[in-house]
C-alpha cells in the first residue's frame, strides 16, 4: 500500500458483511502499483444504517465506493443519477461522485461478467441461468447484450421469475423441477445461486454442494461452457465436475476482478488499471482465506 497521509483520498466498499471481501486487497495493490494517493477501505453497514452511512461517506469526502449485499438495490434512492444499464438491472454496485455534488451509480458487475466471454461467438446460442435473485439480473443484462438466445432462467419463485420476464420479455422461465429436458439444448450454463458456497462446519462441507448433479452435467452438449459466479471455493464442485466431463469451466473470480478493475478505472477518471496486479492480489488473498478454519463463509460481491 501507498503511505497514508493527510492528502490520501478514500475509496471503499459498503455491505453486510464485508470482512471476507477480496476487494481491499486487489484495489490497494493496484493503487500502489499506480502510485495513486488513495486507500480502499471496507465499511460494514447494516441495512438500517444505510442512509446514515451514505451521508457519512459524503461528509468524509469519500470519492467512490462499491456496494455489495444487501445494499445493491437499496442504494438506488440515494443516487442522483443511475446509468441506463444499471437502471435496467435494478441494482448498483459502483458509486461515484458527481462534479456538482451528490452520487451517481453504475453496475460494473455486468462488465465483469462479460469479460471472460468476450471473443467467443455466443450470439444465438442457447443459455440457461440458474437462479432468479439479484445476481441473476446483471447476468441477464450481459447475456442480452451478447445476443444470447434463447435465454432461459431457472428459479423456484414464480413471482421473481415473473418480475424478471417483465423487465426482459424475451426470457423463458423454467421451474427447477422442469430443468433436465433443457440441458441437452444448452451450450452455456451460468450459476447465480449461492449453492456451492453454503456455510458448513468445514471447507469440505461447503464444497460438497452443486446446483447441478454429475448426471445433469452429462446431459449438456460436449464442450458446453459452465460459468459459476461463486469464487470460494475456487474452483467449486460444479466447475470441477464440469471440467472432468470435458466442459469449459469459468470461475467467478475473474468476474470479481474485472468488475473491480472497471470500477477503479472509473474512479480514477478513466485511467487504465493493472488488472494482472489485481488478479495476483485477489488470488493471494483467496489462498489465505482458503486456509482459514472459520465457519463464516466469504460472500459473493
């Protein structure tokens, strides 16, 4: 890290919890490599303290901050501007200061999700998104931008599936019980659920979970892409099984790194940031977390 002085400017992360986030390690490593006089700090903010926290960040002169669960949607009323992509998603994960004062929001999760897929010809291929919660919304927007179709979303809540289809009418909702027949038609599977990251008494217990079974993964066409937004454990059981069957696995760690790089560049006025430095710092921090015997699990940002 750069030495902290009276001129050091603050960036940060708000959420509940934030104690296991990889973002401080990767952002501070990048800021040090750039020689920027900034420090990135995690701020634990309980849901009932969000309004007070946002006002406090402004009063302290914080230049920008990331937003993680449970505040990605709750932050919207505190923003003067929200860009169209974030508005479509209905969630913000990156907040920055406006020149005239006040906060603006965007969603770099979309960019982070897309980055590992760029360069692949995915237009018109069938995809299946597992889960219909908040994480699924950024993934859906990214898939729509890539021209992926048909686009099916699997969920247990008819109300949530209906809300997603209201925003993106081209979506095809699928109940979990009806999932299997669609797998043979799917060339891209994206897990947005927390299954595979469920708390357990040991790391082994947390890893022994997957949203799809071995038998279900075998139904996919040869060489299908399996993308898991979870990055702890890395790789997840889902990705290990997919790789064993010859499918192409993509870990959520790269999404985390790329969304962070996009956010940091935004805060620094569009300056290029050292993505490889961020990747190495995140991987080192993740390795340390993997050795932690605490039962409290890291969260997905």
